[in-house]
């Protein structure tokens, strides 16, 4: 099982290395209402806009979330974390003007979470983790946060029944068919099945609560795509 996970993570890294330059152009064709999801994620951070918040952006990709965050919180300091070197390079170019943004390349599970952060945010990366690995990972995130800080996630999720899962899948395919060829849709679904391990939304919310997060809630949702999270009690 460990070797299977290692091979899957290698495949994930390889395809993101390859697709970094075209990511922004193509990703909006695959993820429904991605801009709205990012807006919901940033809106969930309810700090005063002049506060010097410390943030970790997990799965930063080309830097879209951090860019939106810096516009709202210009005094923030952010660590952008991503598995792919080419994604980090794209983020550096996009975020060049923001000198308080730092970068770390590697597996999010191996990042040093010893700092006391005000927020950890994550976009479309946690669905790569096996369910059994999330309990330990969420605990790491929880321990890295200072009191009153938050953890919010934008990601693909599953419903609680197979019938609903089938409906979610058809809604996703319908969205992609507007932007991609039948072969491209087929290839995307095949890659999703090989690389991704989305969990049920109810599992995610329960795990956040079990980890110790308070006021756990769903901020935004469109079928298999959701923004959710909670805060560390003061």
C-alpha cells in the first residue's frame, strides 16, 4: 500500500510539473465555479484587513489564492507550499511584488508545521491524501495554529450515498463537456480515478470536529466541489 501511494504521488507530481504553464488557462475548464470558490475561501478569513496575519497556502499551485489573499490582507506573510517545482516557479512570477511571500516545495505532509499560524488554507490538494492519513495530518495543522486561528479548505468531496455520487459525477462531466472534447473528459475522469482520493464531506466535517476545530461549517458548495473548515478555539 505504501508503494502504491508513493507511485501515485509521483504521478501527481509529474503531471503538475508538466502542466504548470497551462494550469491557469485549463483549470477553469475543469473545476466548476473555481473563482467563486476562491472568493468564498478568502471571505471565510474574517481578520481585520490591516492585521499582520501568518498564513500557509497548501497546494498553492500558480499562486491564485495567495494573490487574492494579499490583495485583501496586504500586511500578511504567506508560505506557499506545493509538490511541483514548476508550480512554485509560476507562483513566484505571479507574486513577485509581494516580498512577504515565501515558498516551500515538497509533500504537504512533510512541511514543518511548528510555527504558530493565523490561518492554514488549502485548495484542491487534500483529495490526494488517503482518508487514513488525514487524521494525523489534520492534527499537525491544528497544532500549528494559534488560538482563534482558522483552517479552510476548497476541494473535491463525495456525498454520502452511491446514488448521489453518480449524480455528482454526471454534473461534473456535464460541466467539462462545455469546455473539453469527449476524449479530454474521458482522460480527466481516468486520471481522477487513478490519482485522487476524495472523501465524503460528512467525513471531513466530522474529522475536523474530532481534531478539535470549532464552528466547523460549509462556506460554499457546488455538488462535488466545496469550501469548508473551522477554527481553533480561543
